[in-house]
């Protein structure tokens, strides 16, 4: 019961927040974007932060989850197999089923890619994951079933504030408990010194594959959530190499190995461009050409801020520390 208490509290709080924010569409839209990025950042942190590997193809697993869950949801939406339940409940059950299928397929892809490639290290692993992400986009563009270059449209918009932030809660809770478990300590040992960990009997390849599968699963769930509030998804910027690098920047800026850092950086780096856009449009005023030219400065300024932070604090905002470490009781001496 003690372990289930946080889940019950989270459900109650999120249900209240969803009801309280239902009237503000822009706030809900931003919160959905932030929530998806938090899930992506925390899940990638399992590979890059906890295990010390270097994956730059996370958007590829997000794409697998997005397109597969959208396709499943479109097919299920045609049937009323749960007629004995209220329509809203039945749709949500179908929605969660499509998310589970999308996440599972992404996890399977993570296993297929990870099993042979995680014997590699460093730059070689990064190249393999980058190649996987590009292969996924090529497959989607050339698959009529997935909509080809135009992507999939008319995906049911089932994603809600509650569903996204409950996924955020689950992935954070999972990351915290994983890090405190023997499996998490083995992952950290691999990160600190893979040769020493292997010498101490840790099956390094097996643990790296597990981390890759878990991370890919949550990336697939994030992709499914994204697909069900965008409605129209295309094999473009949302799943490109640029998106993968955005997620890498989030966990590096927050601190590799810190779940708290990944969450804070994902929130800040998602909202900061939107805030800068609003400021620049306000400065430009009614002059549309001036506002557009000022808005083009947004990305260079954003990149400059990241460079300055990396120079002044290369370990990231939190390093390897967590917010909940502040609440741990000191052992008596």
C-alpha cells in the first residue's frame, strides 16, 4: 500500500488539474508539449545518463510509437467492441491499448537495434542509433500504409492533460526506483567503468540492452501521446535527427544521470523558445516583417545561451544529483 500511495495521490492531483485547466486551451497545449518532452528526456537519460552510452536516435523510437499507435487507434476507432461501457471509457481503453502497442513495438525495435549494436561503444553506437532513426523515416515515407510522405491524418485526439502527465509521473517514478535498485547500481557501474563492472561479474551487454529496451518503450509511449494530440503526423521535423539532438541537449543541460535535471531542462528548453517568440512578436508589434525578422534571431540566441551554460557549468544544472536527495535523513554518526 505504501508503494501505491504516490500513484493514488498523483491520479487525484492530475484529475483536479485537468478539470481546473480545461478552459485554457493554450496552457493545455503547452503542457502537452512539455510533458511529451519530459518523458522523452527522462527515458533517454536511462541510456545516456545512467548507463553512460551515447544514443542520438531517440526520435526514431518516438516515430515507431507514434505511427504504430496512431494506426492501431484509427483501426480500433471503427469498432464498438465495448458497447457495455460508456463511449468515453471505451475510447480511453482503446487509447491506452494503442499506447501500449506503440510502446511495445518501439521497445522491440530497441531490442533489435540494441542486441547487436550495444557491443559497440562511444561514437560507433551513436552512428548506429542515428542510422536507425533515419531508416525509420525512410520506411515511413515509402509505406502507403503509414501515409507515405504525407503521413497519417485523422488520428483520434484522445491525449489529455491527465494522460500525458500521468505518463510523466510513471517514467519519473520508474527512473527513481530503477536507480535505487540493484539493476540501477549495475547500470551506474557500467557508466563509471565498463571494464571494471565486467570484471566484477556484471553482464554489461545484457544490462545495456535492457536499458535500451526500457528507454525505447517510453519513447514509443511519448510518440503515441504526441500523435494523439497532433492528429496529423508526418515523417518530418517532429521525428528527425534535429529532434533527437534536442532531447540530447535537454539531458546534457540538466546533468547526465540526473532525472531531476532532465525534467527541469525539458520544461525550460521547451518553454523558453515559446517565451522568446512571444517577446519578439511583441517587440515587432503590428509590423509583420519586423516581427518575423526579429523572430529569426530566436534560435541563434537560444543556441548561444546553451553554449554559455556548457562553458560555465559543463556538468549540467544538477550534475548527478536529484531533488529528492535533499529530503533524505542523515544517518546518525
